[in-house]
C-alpha cells in the first residue's frame, strides 16, 4: 500500500474518532451490545461493529480491517482499581478556590482513548480505544468546572513506561494529582522526586489532601515555578537523572511545549527526558 494511502487512512481514522469521542462517546448502549452479541460475537467485537456502523465505515472494509482489530479493547475494572495509587490514595470532595477534587466516571460501553498511539511498521497510526462493561469511577481535578487532570486508565497506561524508566534524582514538570510522583517515589531506584508546578492552588490542594497519604513523602520536593523558567535559571545546577514533562492538557496544547523542551533535551545529553503521550504528539507534528 502506498505511503499516500496510509497517510490518508491515518488522517481519516483520527478525524472520525475525534467526532465520535467528542460528540457520541456514549452512543453505544448495553442493549445494543446484547443485540449484536446474539449473532455469536463477543463484547469487543460487538462494540467494534457498532463503532464501525456509527462511524459509517461499512463501505470501506479495507480501512476497517487495517485499523479496528488492534484498536478496540474491553478493559477490566479490577486491573485498574488494584493499582497501587487507587488502593492507597483516598479522596474526599474538596473545593479550593478555582479547583475542585472530586470523582468522575465512565459508564458501560462509553468509548475513550486508553493508551498512547500504536505505530505499525507500514506507517499506520493506531489509536487505542477502550471501554468497560460496568461503571468505572476515577478521581479527577476540575479547574473552573473544566476537567484538568484525572487518574483514568489512560493516565495509568501512558505513564507505565516513564515510571518504569525513572531512577536516581527525578524531575517532573506538572503536579496534577501526583500519580507519577507517587508511583516513582515508591521505587527503590528513585532517590528523590522534584515536582515543578506553577499554580499555587494546585500545590496547596495537593499538600492538603494527597501528599500526606504518600508512602515515601520524604522523597518529594515541590517547587513553585514555571517549567521553562526553571530550565533557564535552576536546572543547570540541579543533579537530575530523569525528566518527565506533563504540563499540557492534551495534544492540542502539547506540541509547543514538546518542541521547546526538546531544546533543553539536546543541551543536557546526560539526562534522560520523557514526555507524556509522546507517540500521539509525534503523529500531529
């Protein structure tokens, strides 16, 4: 297949999924799934067939065959509720000025992006769409009623690699709900975790509600600063082995941050840099 056709298909799948995820992510119901399963298919296949139908892909079987088999997955709620952060960090509803810490949920058969893009050898970019067959609740932080940060399967999956890689003196840009800091601070290979966050309200909320529940809170240092000001004035004199950047909401505001941080990555060759959802960012550059 030509590179031009692959590029077209990549653009098509991203465009179609964007519409589905932003406007119709709840369109598939349990009753729909049951009806399709009567034809002898499992839940994942039933969900996939319904998604294909709603995305109007019935006229292009080649496109469907190239993307859907490795794109859709039924997720197990227990796999995530057994996560160390979920089990040990407990949340109560807290309001703090413009910020609110609460819970959100996925309803059964609601589709969502659960992992970073997967790249195939032929150039295909495969989004990773997951769903649950039961209600799944997750903690979330809202800024002026806009979802800013949450600990969903997407956060858990997309941070597995940087958490596994982190060692020594770790620096992370962006505090959020402290998932990366919590998981890395529990590693024996990690000596310290410095968190750079510019919003004092987020820091205050984190220190009040979340940090006291950390197993290894003594490893944590929080610096109130802008990420790039920190890189310009402080980083050079800081012992750091690993840098993880997560100061964007999604790919729409990630590209500028990614390109700016790459300049520092090229400057500090002895420090390993990692970026949240980097594969997805690369697909849009």
